[in-house]
């Protein structure tokens, strides 16, 4: 399942390199919701092949979501604040991860692994749906409809006298 997620993540990043949806934030949360099925299928003791396919799909969605999120931040946060906003974004994203990893084992022992996985399915699904309930998330459009090419290096001005015409 984890290998499938990894393969899906690579596929998703490859897709995200070329795909530029008009509503990137909305697409990001829809894509993130694709990650929800794998825990539910594991809890339901689905066949391994089905779990691996769901993990691939989840990896695709997770990776696309991450790329689109970073694109939205880069396009919508002023350059002077980008470093600070990015730092807060990562702090918020990573701060609770160790706590979650520390408590998931005892929670699974207390309520059972299938119910714990079911709760994760609900949490992933509900948070993705809740974000889609926010109008600004649904309506935020790409800043640029065309993918810009890198600018050519500036040509330094000539120093000294002009060369004579011949």
C-alpha cells in the first residue's frame, strides 16, 4: 500500500507539472479527498490489489493537492511576506504530526484498528468537503492563465563610447 502511494505521488507530481486548473485551490481539496479511500478499504479488509490501487489514486491526489497548494501560496502571497507565510504554513502543517503519530497507536489499541482507519477516512473526507464549503476556496482562480516562460537575462548596458558606424 505504501509503495502504491509512492508510485501515485510520483504520477501525481508528473501530472501537476503540466495541469493548470482554473480553480487551483478547489482542485487541491478535491484531489486531497482522493486520499480518503485507502484507509477505509484497509479497515474493510478489501483485497490487497484494491488497496494498492486506492493507494495509488490517493498518492496521485495527495501530490496534486500539494503542488496546487504551493502554487496558490506562491501566486497569492506578496513576495515580501512569502517566506514568513510559508514558514507558518509548514509550522501548522507539521506541528501536530508527531502528536498524531504518538496517539494513533494507543487509539487503535483502545478502539481497534478498523475503527481508527474509519475515523481517518471520515476526517480526511469531512475536512476536504468542509474546505469546499468555503466560497473563497471554490472561487479562487489562477492568477495567470498562461504559463510564463522564464525571462531572458538582462543585457548589460554598453560602457564607453559608441562604436563608429561603418
